[in-house]
C-alpha cells in the first residue's frame, strides 16, 4: 500500500469517528439555525470527501519520494515519546526536580550519549537550572512529589 | 506604551539573544525557537510578550547564517541561500567579513521591513472596519484557502490539514449555545485545546522527534571575529541589500511566501543585477547580503497581514499570533483602537530588536559557536526538558503536557505523509472566528444563507478564495504537464 493510500484510510477513520462524536453532541434549547452539531458535521463530511479523493487519485512522484523512516529511527522517536509519557506519569510521585533530571538523563542516553558520570552530571545540573528558573524565578507550582509531601507532612 | 520603553528594550535584547541561539542550532527554525519561548510569555505583560516573540524572530533570522557560514549547515531554512557564498568566503579566510555582511545586511533589511510594516499595517486594517460577521467568516475561509493553495505540498493535503485544524478548534464549549463538544467528560477539554499547545506540539516536539533520527551536525573549527564592512563594501552592498529588502517585503506580505523563498529569489536577482556575476558561487559578498537582507525584511513584513487582518503568512507569524491570542489580543482593526499601546510597543520593540541584533550579534558569536559544538544528545535533552516544563507552566496542567506530546506525534506524522502543518495551525487559530461569525451572520439574517453572497465584502472575499484554489489547481496541473514534456 502506498503512503497516500494509507493516509487516506487513516483520515477516513478519523472523519467517521469525528462524525459519530458530532452526532452525539446533545441538542440545545438555545440552538440557532446551525446548532452545535452543524459545522462539526460539515467538517466530518469535508474530511471524508478529501480522504476519498486522496484514495482515488494517482500518487505523485513527489509523494512517493517522501522521507523514509528506518526501524532504528522509529525506535528513537518512540523512545523519546515513551520518555515523555513516563515523565507525565512519574512527576506527581517523584516531584519535578527528580523527574526532569530523569528526563534529561534518559533522553541524553537514549539519543546516543554514553551512560557515564558526564550524562548523570549534565542531567542533575540541568535539572537544578530548570528548577531554579521555573520554580524559584518564575514561581511555577511544579509538582513537589507525593513522597516529599508525605515526608513534609510527617515532619 | 503599556509598560514603558524601558521594559520593551530588555525584551527586545532578550528575544534577539534567544533567537540568535535558536537560529544558530541547525534544525531549530525561527518558529520553533518562538514556540519554545511561548509558554514563558504567559505571565508577562502583553506588550513585553509580543516584543519578546517578535524579537526572537528577528534574532533567529540572523542566527541561522552563523552555522551556514561556518559549518556549511544553515541554522534555518531561510539561511540556505547564504551557505553558497558565505561558506566559500569562510574557506577563503573571510569568515569574519561574511558574518559582518550578514549582520549588517540583516539590520538594513530589518529597518526597511519595519518602515513598510508601520506604513502599511494600520491603513490595511482600516479596510476591515467595514466587515460584518459574514465578511469575517469569508475572511477566515480566504485565509485558509490562500495558505492551502500556496503551500508547496499537494493542494489536497493542504486542504485536509486546514479541515483538521477546524476540527481541533471545534473541541470544547460551543461558542453560541454553551454545549460541550468532543470533551468526552474531560473538564480539561471544556475550554478547548489552546492554540499554544498545538503549536508547541507540531513545531517544537515534532522537530525533536525528527532530529532524533537525524545525524549530528558538523562542528565549527574556528572562532572568527565579526568584521564591519568597509565604506567601499557598503557601497557595493547597497544594491543587493535593496533588492533583498524589496523582495522580502513582497514575500513577507504574501501568505506562504516567507524567508526561504525570499532569500533564494533575492540571491538570484542580486546575481542578475550584479557587476560581479562571476563571483557568485565563489564567495561573493553580494551573495550573502541579498538573502540576509531579504529574510530579515520578512521578519517584519510577515506581520502586516497578521496584525491587520489576523491572517498569519508564515509559521513564525502564526506563533506570534498565538502569543497575541494568549494575551487576549485579537489582531485586526480593533487592535489598533483598543490596544494601540501594544502595537506602538511592538513597533518600538522591533526597532530596538534590529539595533540589538547588531550589538548582541557581536556578543553572542562565542556562545553560539560553543552551543553548536555541544553534543547533540545533551542539547536535545535540554530542549525536551524545556518544552515539557514550559508547557506545564501555562496552566499548571500535566494534561496539556500530554496533549503537546500527542500533537508532536501528529506533527511528525504530517511530516512523514508530507502534509503541510501551517494550514492546520491556521485552522486551529481561525476555527473560532469562522464558526462564530458564520452562525452570527445566519442569526442576523434570520437563517438566510444568501447573506454570504449578497454582502459585497463577503462575496468578494469568498470569490477571491475560490480564485486562489482554482488558480492553484491550474498552476499545479500546468507544472505537471511541463514536467512530463
């Protein structure tokens, strides 16, 4: 299957799911002529039509010569994504300084840095800089961490 | 001015410094440099925030020429035309002179662009005072059609991207009835997906994903000092700088033009009008001056359609528009009436940014070379950490961090499938304007759909949108025929 055909099928799926969700929008007594479902339904129809056109048209040479993603590259991209997801899951528990240091060390290592003292040092010093900037200077309430909160609560 | 001239000047200097650093990193475009900064501007005064972002754009356009000259790798797409003669000058031992020409030509282009911006923006926005809801709806459709039809990728894919953007914009509370749409019971989605989250995802995170699979860039082997061009050189550079500035003006105003197209056009025109044509490609100072003047002109003139009509003509202008919207500033004629102080601050800030570029450009040379020389894994890790920390800062929401990651995946997928990102971003930005004005127009006309064609402004804008789409189809089919001959 060509790249455009695969994209066409994915988009047709998106249009269908979006249409079904649009039909499920509750009606309102305040509704105008169009209503809250009106334009979303039109968008779904528009996307479905464009997806079908993408499926039936002849693929251009330009599209065929698109970027090639090798399994190794895909693994790196997925790894980066997993590190981000792990950060979101762990930050409420371990707190911002620890989680961001983990993200720095994990990303540096996963992107080709050696897991040595330098990577760890860069991660820890980077985390301290970011903590100073975001928490101390900008005053953002990044998560302290459930363990530290518990510890402080007991003290 | 909102916060006084002295709060604008540090913002201009800071923005330029950040822009030069970001622009100097290969793969980090001006829009990404601005998107990285966007979350930090949330708590700032509106005028300071927009000056910071606009100055970043100015700085990034110059920063891109540093690796282009020193390591033959353009830091930004717009600096690609500078590689040809800039790096050749470096090989001839004239790296300092090439960097000086780039810096001063950027300064000249920036001032030219700023003058045009100040002269054209307000009169153009005055036109929009005659707009009814039907006309605003048509303007939104025109903006999407122009961006889609001028996209380098397939028109079909650009239209798909535009519709996807409109679909994303429909998430949240319905603008007329207050009904929840596509929220699936999640309170975080009630307010919709903030434009800034979409931008950080599709520009910054998608670029990180892209860079994770790309090889590392070359390292600079020398640390040249920037040299001010001599009076004789100034005289020689006047024509290519003028050519670059004029081309940059037109390309900045036209949606879809941008710095890259303008710098290549300026390079070609400078060669055509030069008395030293034979030097082009072999280290011509004019070959550096013209593209650098052009892309810095664009950094100002790209703001003309954005400020006057709310239609961004490039990725960077779209990010700046995101900064405006984040502070409750709606571009268009009312911006000049209700927030004239912010507009004045922006003009003053851009003037300060262009002056700052010359000063900061000298000071930042060492840090830029140091930064480009850092191991890529560490740089990527720090940018990633900066993105997740910055996105959280907007509303202290981990949900937003997850949404930005999701849009990073979407942006990466769009690059793989060669779907342009700008029409989608524009769809997200214009979605509310399109829907609310469409429905308001129908309420005012008691449900009469002919209101969109009976109103002369609305009818003209819709006809223009049709002309752009049909014209694009004809142009593409002609170029296909020529290619097959």
